[in-house]
């Protein structure tokens, strides 16, 4: 499975997307230690929801 980035036509594998999201997820986890709610931009939220959906569909 490849994931197409419409911005520039780059194709990434699901594994590449997971690796790319690790720093963002680490920051969110760190922020969650200090507060109950973390607010992210719409684009970050869409990316996280999309990744969660892919993990649900295709497993880990």
C-alpha cells in the first residue's frame, strides 16, 4: 500500500508515514503529561485520524 501526498505527488508506504509521525506523537505524549487537553491544528488532527484509520484497517 502506498499513500499519495497530494501536495507534491510523493508516495509513501504506511511504515514511512508511521516513522514520520513518531516525533509528532512523542510531542503530543509529552504535552499530555502536563495537561489534560492538547489542541492541534486541523491538518495535524486530520493526519492523526487518517493514520488511526489506516492502522484500524490494516493492523499494526
